[in-house]
């Protein structure tokens, strides 16, 4: 009898334990999904048209790939905090490059170290032996001493990855070899991997038939007048130019000089499956002339479109930008093209047309206007005289830029007048200069303003300038001095609300 009571008592205790364990787990799952997808995204300075993780620190975009109808955006992510550390691949997905849904962390640090930047490919023909059409990730395993290259495969459409047991696939014993970008080179029937050489400044090119065994093919080095740089996050791809094609080599460099910090340059030339040979142009040529476009790389598997996403921040002050509980946003996705200017090709970029999905109707504006959470201004300015353009809020904070008609340059002032800047003495900069690269007697600028950023891009993409700003309220007036102009604006709806 006593024994039976004891048994029943034990069963009750076990049931209570199981139920409370399940409840705790359910709560955790609920917490997880609410922090991933249902956060308010309405904190001060929270971008409304740019991707940000709900919380914690993000840097470079990684593994950009269009796979089975979904755009994947992996990124350097610290799941534990709001500054750099514990580097993992965070993950977000989108159907249209504009609305994003945060997903669980896809790859976490392992015995080979942190998971640094890298890329994804689809192994259509099962060359690596993990299965046909496998989504593969190629990343840098980084411990304190070594940067080696590793691969992983996904069995669940990119939600999670399993590391290959033979990692690293490119062993190495120093810390200046990182950020693999891999693509299939049809002519030589090989996977090509390009790697940045960090403070050794250059790019290493490797080839492979199976993603597991890699052979060194060549080294690209070039002497260019940029002081104290390290090379990171390369990309190599082809674009149409006139009746043929050209190869574009993107390299992010940090810093670009004493006050500019992180930036991305590009080379144009030829790649024969082994060696990249640059055209003789006046390098460095910058992809974006603002302070906050770094580590930009392009999507794989998007057919004829070449789409780039860049990290909208700068290592000069990234850990201190005054935002919480997240830190850093991605710049708006851009479509890349080579266009001709003064007889030479330049890499042009415009915001992807999918931005129209969140846009309201165009309205003519004179000076004051009523901004939504974010907006786009289209400003057409005559180039017969110099002009000065001010975007201002009710608090008197302002972002000023000038257009010099003689040199056809845009000079911007991301200085202490723009809003909050005192969090880091390197944030306010004296001036930023960009060539407009337009002919004709006027220039059309598209200006995308969000809660804490401003992206200025010429209509044909010949010049872009991305800057963070931290104004008390979003700018709500436009003044143009010196020239005749036309301006219209349209509101851009928050990507965090279902439109
Ligand atoms: C560039 C970079 C990469 C590296 C990653 C680490 O911003 O330094 O070279 O893989 O960040 O987070």
C-alpha cells in the first residue's frame, strides 16, 4: 500500500516536472520568436527602411544568395551583445530585398574559431558530395592567430549549416587571409575563391573542382596611393559593358586615410580563370563616397541582375553609434551597372526598383514638407552655377551639401550640425567630396532619408554617398540656394509594418 502511494507520488512529481519544463521551453520559444520578428522597431534612430537585427551587433553582409525564391542575407553578428564579439552568421530572409524577416543564428563559433565573413553557393551538380542543389557556405575560421577557410552545408534551405568534418579546406598559419567569395567559372569549369590579404594588401585567387580541395592560382597586388590600409571582403564578377563584358573586383579597405575610415574601392579589368588583370585607370576609385558604406558584396544566383548590399557603418566609430538594443544597419540594396562616362567605364549603382513597393505618391515640395518615417526626395538641380542644399529639422539640425559646377563635385558636410555627433570625435567630418560623373546641364539626385541615415545617389547611379546621421527628429525642410531647381518627395513606409 505504502509502496503504491509512493509510486503515485513519484509519477505526479514527474508529470509536474515535465509540464513545467515544457512550459519553460514554450516561453523560451515565444521569447525567441518575439525578439526575432515582432519587436517594435520603433526605438529612437531605428531605421525604418533598412535592415537591422532586432538586437545586438552586426557588421559585414555575408553569404548573399537567392535560393529557392528567397533572398538570404547572412551577416557578421554577435548574438551576445551590442559590440563586436562571438562572431557568428546572423540571418535574415526576404522575398523582395526590402522587407526582411530575422531568422535564428545560422552558424556559431566552433573549435576552429569565430565565423568570419564569407559567401554562399549552390552546388547544383553535387561537386562537393553533400547532395545536389545543396546550399553551401564558405567562410573564414578565425582564432586569435590563424585565418583559415572552411565550408558548411545546409540541409534545411539555409536555416542552419553543418560544418564539413575536413575543415579547414584551406589551412593557414597567419591572420591575413579572409572573407572568401566563391563563384562558379563556367569557362574553366571550376569554383573560384578570392580572399583578401588583410594588412598584406592584395587578393589571393584559388580554384577548386569540389569546394574541398583548393589550388592557389594567382595573387593580385597593386601599388595605389591609399595610406595605412588593410584589404577585406573582396568580390569578383562580370558586368556588361557596351557590346562585351568586363570584370569588376571590389575590395573594402580600412582605413582609407586618417579621417575617412572604412570604404570600398573597385578595379575594372579581365579575369581569365586564373589571373585578374586591371585596366589602367586612376586607382583608387571608390564605390561610394560617404562615410558609411563598407564590406559591400553582391548576391549570387540573381541571373542578369547584380545586387549589392553594404554594411552602413564605419570601423572608426561603429561600436559607439548611439543606438540600442541593436547596432548597425545594412545600406539599401543596389543594382550595379557599368556605364560610360567621358569615354571610360564607371561602376554605377542605383537603389533596387523594389523600393517602389513601399513608396507613396510623389508630391512637389517647396521648402517645408510632411515626412513619414522615411522618404525619398528627387532633386533636379541646374549645373550653371554653384549651389548649396540644406536638409533641416525643427530643431535646426541640418545636413548641408554643395554642388560645384566647375569641377562637377558634390561636397557634403556630415558635421556636428547634423544632429548627435559627440559619441565619438571621429564621427563629425570636415567635408566629403565626390565626383558627380555626369555630363549635361543639370543633375538629378535621389536622396533617401531614414531615421538615422541619408543616401544621395545620382539618377543614373554615377555617384553615391551614404552617411549615418543622428538628428533629434527627421529632417522636414529642403532649401536650395544659388540655382534653379525642381524637387519632389514621396514617403517610404516602414518595412517592419506589413504593407
Ligand atoms: C570587415 C571584417 C572582415 C572580417 C569581419 C569580422 O569588416 O574585418 O574582414 O571577416 O569583419 O567580423
